[in-house]
């Protein structure tokens, strides 16, 4: 049955040239008495000030549903409201534009009728914005109306396989770890272990001496560069010279992606923390990203009432199930020019997004990523959380800022990250198969000539305070470090050219050095035998000066680590935790267990994401009342 030609708006560009962004929507709402004239005028002023459509302001500030706003336009123009879920589009037209491109543009090529292509849009202004590009692609085009929600739901439903393939393969093949061959890794591991066992059998003393010497050298280099970072970064976080420029006149739309998985205890805490963010709601786009098969999180979030600036993005099942895959999928649904990433347990500083917008506005164009400082709100829950807090304080307040000042590659943290969207998309976003997608992205940013800076803001997280979950989490991180290092060292000459000699050297120490240090650290523990009067196995094999040089170097690295912890805790305002730094010798051996577990998984299940449970050790906090909210089911969810 042939669809009759719907009544179409004849002049798609006419509505974008009226003063104070007056629209057909406002005309109809005023004529019908749905909104008072002064309310509409204020909405128009806000839209002009913020650079938004009036419809966006009416939706965010006055609670008008997307459907009501679109119906106002159709009533005024006499055009037709079309539901593409009931009357699906011609898939050939959507594929010609590209499902992801249709999502970003907020329009949907529907059907070819009467010699022209009917394009569905939520407003005349939205259609006019892309009219020239649509005309170049399809020829004669006309607009009919639908809601943003219908567009996103139609595309995510009918083109799910296309979108999920894109999410899993956005990063170029030669920069991704998706070609990692676990059987080959297993054969190499067996060969290496066999060689070490043979050496230990036929030359045990020599092998032990060489291995201990290598371990001490790696430890010395790693500690040396961390100490240099502490000295260089003593003035605090590095920023652009222009980062403290004039006040930003117009704030950008910021999309915050929050991947959730098996979150049964965190949802209400998360929503309360998001409500504390001080940023115009019309410019805030929070996407709660969850897997289609994750009924636990869906039920938890379903018990809460989402505000108009929050959306649910449901990721269809695919060949893998990882955080970066979910982020890649959700990126196409994002509305902002800046993309942020939070974790489910995060508690960002209320003014964080304003600082991010200001920093980006004043930073050079090649600064495309901002990293915030991470800290823990349950630091004193137990011994493990205390040590974790000390470790993170050293990493985010001393070592990483120092690396940035020294011009080294900055391995990103997985949260409180903010990107210029255009640069992120040019890079292919995240490697969906990499279980430390943050560290990998930090290297790819540097290799493509982009810079990462630190923004002066803190996000608090929940420290992992249970033994085996801690080991599993750390094993995933170290497995990711290993696979990231392997991917970027496929062509060392090219990596050298991309990074330069200094950053190439720093990457070797950071990635290869970290892995080797944890794997070989049992050899270093042997030096703790000396204070107890037990002779060291290699003491009689080396000249006294060489042996005591080894031992002294080992002690010096421990003193340096304690000094870095002292500085870091001072910057974090948690100097009272410093006595617990003396117990880090009992804490870091857990990472050795994790390193062996992680490397074993490289030969078996390299892309397996060992999930860390959240909401286990939340601090007791009084619930503050939440403002009234209506469910964001209309125009804010994808199925």
C-alpha cells in the first residue's frame, strides 16, 4: 500500500531567522494558551543567551514534553506528526546518510514520496540546520515532524547491528588490540617460562644474580622518573598559560557518559550526586549507559525518577561486553561538543563542569583532553582502602602531573575525563576490546599530536576495600597495561617517530617497567632477609661494594616512595594517613598476585572485563531531599 504524501512544511529554513529565536512552537503555545506570553519571552531570552533552541529551554525549564513541543509545531503548520516506530523508514535512505550520522544530526531520512525525500526532524530549525547537506545527498527534501526520542529509538532498534559493529570497531585496526591472538601469546609464554626454568636448572646462581640485577635496575629507573616527576610537579597541576583567561561568555553543551553494569546499590547515590552539579540543566546531557541484558541495573535505575537532562542508553548485545564498547555506542547519541566520563560511584565537585568548560575555552586547540584528580571518600573504611588512597594520591597528585610537566605520555584515568568531541571521534574514540581503554587512549592522543592537561577539580570515588575484588580489579588493569604496550610496540620505529625519543623512553619505563617490577618483585623481597640476620643468596657471589650497592639502591627507592606519599597526602589534605604508608610493603605484593593473574588471562581471555562491584563500602551519609522530577521517558530514553 502506497503511503500518501504527508502535508509538508514548504519553506524549511524560514523559522531560523526570526528575532529572539521565535519559533512556530512558541506561536502555537501562545495562541493555544498553553504557556503565558511572559514565560515564552523568558524562554526565548534564555535560548538566545545559551545558544539553544527555544524548545530545549521549554523542555528543560518548564517541563513540556518533546511530544507536546512537536505537536505545537505540527498544529501551527498543518504538517503531520509521524511515528517512525509504527511507520518505519526506508532503510536504504538511512544507510545512505548513515545511522550514526542521523543520530548526531538529529534527523531521520524517512521515505521518498512525490519525487522528494521526506526527512523527519523534531523542529524546523533542526531540519534547516542540515538542509544543505541533506539536499546534496538526497536532492529535493521536505520536512515532517517527529520527536527526538522517536528518532533515536527508531535508529537504535532498526539499525542495532550496524551501530554495535561500529562501536566494537571504531578504532583503526592497526591501533586496536582486537587482533590480539591469545593462542600465540600462550605459546610465547610457555617458551619464555621454559627458557627461564632451563636457565635456573643449569645455572641457578648466575640466573638469580642477573634477574635480581635487572629487577633492581628497573626499580631504580621507575623510582627515578617518579622522583623527577615529584620534583618537577611540585608547583601543582600543569595547565595552559591561557587557561585562566577571560570568563566564558557562553557555556557549551556537555554530555556526561556514565557506564553502568550490575549496579544494584549505587543508582540512588549516583543520581543524588549528579543533582549537586552546578551547570545549566539546558546544557547538561547525562547519559546512563547500560547493557541490554543487565536487568540488575535496569531495575535499580527504574526505581529512581530521572530528570529531563538524564537519559538511558541501552547497549545491544554484541561479541564482547566492555566499558569502552558501551562508551563508543553511547557517543553517537551524545548531544554535547564536550564529552565527559564518570564511573557509577563517582562524586564530582559541584563546579567541575564549569571549570572544564572554562579550561577548554582558554586552552590551545591541540589540548583535547582534560583529566581531573581522583580521590576516595571511603579512605578510612579499612587498611586496604587507606593504602589505596595513598597510592592514588601519589599517582594523581604527584606522578601524573609531573609526567605532564616533563612532556611524557599521560596514561589517562578511567573517569573524570573530558574530551573535545570532534578530536575524540577523529581518533575512533575508545578501543572496545581494551580493558584499560583509558591508558590506551592517552597514548593514542599523544601519538596523534594531541595534548592532555589537568583541570583543577577533584572527583571522589569508592576505594575497593576487599582482598579478592581488589586483586581482580588490579589484574584487569595490569592485563590492560600489557596488551596496550604490546599493541603500541608492534612497530617500535613508528612509535619512536610518533612520540620522539624522550616520550618513547618514558613509555617504556611506565608500561614495561611497571609490569616487570610487579612480576619480578618477589626477587626484591629477598633483601628483607638481611635485617633479620639471614644471608642473602647472592651476597657471596658479588663484591661487597656491588652487593651493598644493590641493597642500598633498594632502600633508597623505598625512602623515595615514602617521601612521594608524604607530599601527595599533603596535597590531598590527608596527611593523617601517612603512618599507613609504612605498610605499603604489605600492600603492593597483592599487585604481584594480580600481575600473574592478568598475564595468564592474556593467553586465555584477553578481552574479559572483570567487573568491580560498587556500593559495597559507601560512607554513611544523610540523604538530602531531591527536587521534584518527572520521569524522563518522553524524549530521554532509548530502548
